């Protein structure tokens, strides 16, 4: 297995592997950096791969006194860029991480060379995940069951039982007070009026079977961001990088190769 270094940076925990042009991955709501596990070996052969566990997620700290909002996560990512000298990175964001990545590029346009948005939206959540319903489920079922219920709807038809079991275990790490703030902030996020300001090369990737953030959400990103490409991954739902890693890695590698010319 590819050797990685684990670093505690502020309220984040970051895994770093490889050397070369930086490639930074941000996970989604209640998920973890481990959702990018299928990308580490492939891309660390040619890039400095950086996997960020956002505060309150996975192995990261979860202090009660801080905010768990999109704006706060953008500040956390900026601190990681400072600590690891990541200027010129390609930034890859999944779902909520895609919202964080969009806002990061809007706030810090000079720090990112290219942007990849995976199962992301320009506004709030996809139609299948209503924030009020998620919050109600957290209260009635508990955060673990509520998060796992979303996860179980997130995969496409080809996902294995082992993959679902992995995902259920990962999302169980996020406490209720983190999930409540994050889902409310994600629901309110709206970059539609500013998509035209994203001028770095951008690619939207989405699983063809994604019901959490359907293909139309990635199409909206591609329509709004100048020159944004769109790639559909067959037989994948909301987590194409886990469900169809070979296909996902080919698409991402081709995009990175174009940027390297």
C-alpha cells in the first residue's frame, strides 16, 4: 500500500502521499477522507495527494465551540493550503466538499490551478435530500441512523454490500451537532449568481445513477462555469470514485493531463 503521512493541522486531519503537483481532495457531508481511498495509489505516483478530513468528520477534532459551516470549512481548507504550501493545486470536492471547493475558488481564486466537482450542486442539496427531513431524522433516529439512511440511498445498483458497510461505518463518526450545522449551511449555500466568476479550468463529474445530486445539478454547474466540462460515470451513484474507481480515475487523469500540457 502507498505510504501516507497523517498530519493534524488545526481542526483538520490530513493524509499526504506522493510528490509532484498538489492534488487536494475534500469529502462530503458526514463522509471522510477515506472516501478517496481508491485515488491515493493511482495519483500519488505523479502528484502530491492531499486528503482533508474536515473538522467534525472522520479522524478530525470536533470542538464544540467552533462553527461547522461552509464558510468555516473554506477557512480550514485555506489553512491547510498555507501549512502545506499548496498554491497551484488542483482541488477536487465531493458533494458538500464541492460546495466548499466552489466557495474556496471564489474567495481565493489565485490559489487553485484547476477545479473538479464530483456529485456537486450550485445551490443547496439535490431534490432527494431535504435538509428539514435530514434534521428531523437526526432528532428522531439519531445522527448515525439518519446519516446511514442517506448513505444507503447514495450508491448505484452495482455497489457491493462491502462498500455499503464501509460507508455506513465512516459516516457514523460524525456527531449530531456537527451534522446539524453542516446540513443547514449546505442547504443555504448558493453559488449560482457567481459561477461565471470561476475562471480556472473546471470539470464536473457525476454518476449516472446519482439521486442525491442528480446529473442535472452537474449540468447546471457545467452551464454556469465558463468552459466547464462534464463527465458521466456509468453504473455509479453519488460516489463514483468509490463505485467505479477505474473509470473515475481515467476521467480525472485525462483532465489533469490536459492541464499539464
